[in-house]
């Protein structure tokens, strides 16, 4: 996989994209089995929506594979080049990580996205999706692997674990001699299972307790639009705002209108004592609320003394994912951007923008909530590592 | 620690360097306790040599701290900068990793080196050295932390674990909420202990089964000098050659003289059947030999059919650390450099050159044998991660 040419990889991606379209009936038929089981188990409508594959969604999956064709191949890129004191020419060259295992939950489109991303970045991949989507995942995998065989990609370079037993994941996580990286994407249970049992390096795609801080020098209309977008546009995502912080000087001016607008969008508010004095009929926020990723139309609100209190609150209660300050004060903004310890720190923009496509990376494996190797949106570059290539003329160590 | 200015960090480093010199008598006196215990335990002369602190070695430790002053501060460096499709200006900015735990064996100079590297890169550090060096490590730590206090560095930002019980390390390795990275530096036992029990991300500094491959188109004199250097100059290091591969066409010409020269340097040879036909009185190499890091004046030798066999042998038996090809054939060299899956791949140079100082990085935490985050020599840059700093003008997600 590491030695495939860019041209070959792009040809394969186009063929995979076509295979999905050609086999849409088979995939939809298999997906119906999962949908029937989900309904039998009384899973939530939101869950069933994520699980459902339509012809339009197959088109989107196919388009995502095609979109990878036009992205630059990260493999072989020279990241840095210099001459050592002894005259050796050293290059730091991008190479694939190797074998990546991805453990995810119910969305079957993740299956084809991950196969495409790993192929383009020269990695082998082992996929383990949620048991509720097992028939859908097997169908997508079958269609794509039949297309791969035509290009002599060795069987097993792209793999799907087709059992649903938990002990199989545990066995996988012990294979540190064979697997280079595990990426778990999901909720608390999945993340705990993987980090607790893995001997393989892990990059978590985990929760976002994201904040928007409305500073006293904010453009209040901009602040309102950003906060509304961060909470309401798609509340079930990791980059949605869970807590809104507001400077005490502007709280009486800002909060009533903001909260009214949020309530119109059916957002439930949980507030601190000061905010509850400013706006009536707000439920009290507990300490636990400030540590909760609601993934829902619920918002914690806290009035803060100043910038320092806002930064301290975010670093203490947040999940180091995405946090934003709204202000016209440049000094306050730089202080915030410097001291808030999060993967993405924003000035005057919505936390919802943390995303590979929005960042202009053209693709996304997900958003890393870890600090090492990849932080924030992970795309093709983040699926590579590097090696040092050194040219000498007989240099030895003296 | 993350917010210290470069100027402050450099002032502190100079003061730490001076403190070591001023307190050399105390450090040497405490080191003598460890030396007495080591002799009682009949530890090897090589071990005792590594453990010994002299006035000259304190000068070296002090100089290493001073050398960090002139190196660029990695924190705050803008790695990349671009404008997203929606107009946000995005920067990828280098920031410290956070809290790093370093678990190492008997060399007490590692204690001051690690404190200096973590300080300059803005990280907090927790040190756990080998029990045999406990008095020396405590003395060095005491001297340095007394100097740190004068600069109002919070107590605990630099820490040393002063107990020697194994269960304390296990407890440490479970603190994934508080520690961001563990770096174990040492042999098989230490590495297995750490990777088997850590819930914290680990970057291993582990073994090197390094190869030099003498291609049929090699300059034989250069090949001889490189192989001699890679094996003999300092055999106890991870970047020393453990296996020499020689093309069959040139083996009859190259091997006799090479092996004679190695034997003069007291190197024991273990050879494959073909090499034993070319040079008499060589002990047979077993499959296990080719997987062994001798760290000693012992060398495995194997005659190979061609480039392909050499590459396959290295990828199968090596440890993906450092491997070199000696050849005048540029095509063979590029094939080797591309397909050998090691942190450092050399053309016409000694594997002993894998080292932060030799690479011109000016410092070294050690050599990572892992694939993620940092591969090969780790210096200041590799002790950092990044965050995205994003400037908007009210952008929201549509």
C-alpha cells in the first residue's frame, strides 16, 4: 500500500466510487436488515436516521471517495530538508503510518470514508463498526473489496471485522506487533473500553465540551449570531457549544435577548445564579452541567467576572476541543488564544467550524481530542508519519 | 511553564547550569553512595561506569544545559498558516505537550538533560530514574529544584519520584487524566512494563537492530570504513550495527578483509552458511541472532542474493531504527531508501549517525523507536504539539 503510485491510488478511488453507485440496490437491501433490527430494539429516531442508507446517501459516499482524487498525495512529501554539520543531506519525508484500526459506532458511511482516506494515505486499515450496522457495513465492504481485488490490492490490506463480540475488539487491541494505531470514534463507553485495553497507540475522537465566551468588548450582534450557530445549527456534534460564558458587565444587556432567541429554537437553559437573576425562569446549572456534553438542545450559561475567570473555567471544565472568544479587543483575544489549552481556539467565529472541510483540508477522518501526533481535524496528512532519508558520502561517527 | 518567555527560560537554564557546578561536591558525595551499593551488588564495570559522576561529567551536564540557551524556542512557532474557504485565517502553532513522565535506567546525567529539555520546550516533567542511581538523581534534582524556586517556578512543575518501588510506576501509568506522555528509555523489561500498563500515550526509546547493506556496486573501501565504524566505534548504543548484509557477487572480495579487520577489534562474527564458506572459523548465526540487539562486540553476517532480499531481511528482522546501504548505484539506493521501513535510512553513511547532535538539532531527548508523533531523534520540536489558532470576522457554520 505504501508503494502504490498516486496515479494508481486515484484510479482505484474512482473505481470504488463507481462500485458504490453500481451496487446501491444490494447495499440498501442489506441496510434494511439493520433498520428492521433497530426498530425491533426500539432505538431512537436519531439513531435510526444515522443508520439509514438511501440512494442519495450512497451518492454522497461515492462523491466523498471521488473528492479524494483531487487532494494532494501526502506520501513522499519532503517536510523539511537540511544539511547536517558533517555534510549529510537529511530529509524528513512523509510515509504512511502502516496498519490503522478504526473502531466506530453506528454510521455506515464511515466505512467507505475510512477505506478511501487510508487508501489515499497509503495505509492498511482494519474496520470495526457498531453491531447495529453490521449488515450495512458488510455490504459496503463487500462491494469495495470486490473492486479492490481487480487492482491486485492484497486481501487483508483493507479489512472489516465481521463479528460483533466485544472480546474480539479486546484481542485486536493486544496486537501491538501488527497494528500501529487505533482510532476510536465514539462515546464514553467505547473510548473507555479502547484506552483501558489497548497496547497499541490510540488517537481518540471523543467529546467536545465547547465554549463561546462573550467578552465585554464584544460586538453583541456578532456574539448573538455566533452563539446561536454554535448551539443550534447541529447540536448533536462534538463541536457544538455546550456552555456560554458572558462577561458580567454586558450580561444584563446581552443575556435577555440571546436567551429569548435560544428558547425560540427550543433550547433549554441551565444558568448560574447571576444569569438567573437577569433572566427569569431558568433552571439552575450544577457543577456537573458544566462538565457535560449534552449533544442536545440544552445550554449551560455562566456569567464571569473577567477574561481570567473565563479562561480558567474553560481549561478546568472544558474538554480541550474548540473554544471561542467574541470581542473587538485584540489584546483580550490574544490572551485568550494563547492561554486556552484547546485543539482549536477561535476569535470571532463559531466552534462549529472545527472540521476538516471547513478548514480547507478537503477531507476528514474525524477530530482528534488527543494531544499527540494529531490534534483537531485529522485528514490525509495526519494519517502519515515520517522517516529520515539521509544521503552521505562515506560519513562515519567520530 | 507554557507561558514562560524565551528570555526567562534561558535565564533559568544558565542558572541551573551554574548550580550544578557550584554543588559538584555534594553531587559527587551522594553519587558515591550509589557506587558503593553497585559494587556490593557486583554490577558490571560497564554499568558502574555509566553510573559514575565525576567533576568532568558534571561540567558536561552543565554545558548541555547551557547549550539549550542558544537553541530556538519551539513554543509559539507558526508551523503553517492559511486562509480557509470561508475566509478564516488559520495558524497551526507549536505549544508544549503538557506533563511528560520520563522513565529511565541508570545514567544520572539523564536527570539534568531531561529537566533542561522540558523546561526549554515549556513542559512539566516527572522523572523516574533507575533505583541504582537514586541517590545521584535525588542530589541532582535537589540542586536544580533549589535553583528553580528562585525563579518562582511552581513546585511540582519539575518532579522526581524518590521511591524505588515498582508499584509506584504502575500507579503513575494510570494517571492519564494528569500526564500527557510517557517516555520510557531502556531495555526490554522496562519497555514491556510500561507499554503493558500505561493508559497514557507512550513514545518508546527502545532497541536498535541496525543493518549496513553492502551492495554489489559499493565502493568497497567506503563500505569497510562504514561497517567498521557502525560496529566498533561504540557497540553498546542502539544505533550500532548488529547485522551486516553483503551481496553475494562481492562477498568473496569484501568479506575476508572486512572480517579480519573486525576480528582485530575483538569483534565475534556469527555468519550464514555462504559467509562461512568464504571465511573459515566463523560460528554459525541462528535465526535468533538476526533478531538480537547484541549491544556488544558481536556481529551477525549474512550474504544476500540481491537488493530485494536485503530489504526483505531488514524489514523482517530489524527494529525499524537505522539502516544503511553502501553503493555507487543511485537507483539501488533510492529503492532501498524508499522501501526500508525504518526511522532513519542512510545512503553511504554509518548508522551511528542517528543522533540529535549529529543531525544538527543541537540537543537530544533520545531516539524514538515508535512511529507516531516523533520518530528517530527527539529534540525540542518533538517535545511539542500544536494547536489551531483561528481568526474570524463573525464566521458561522452554514
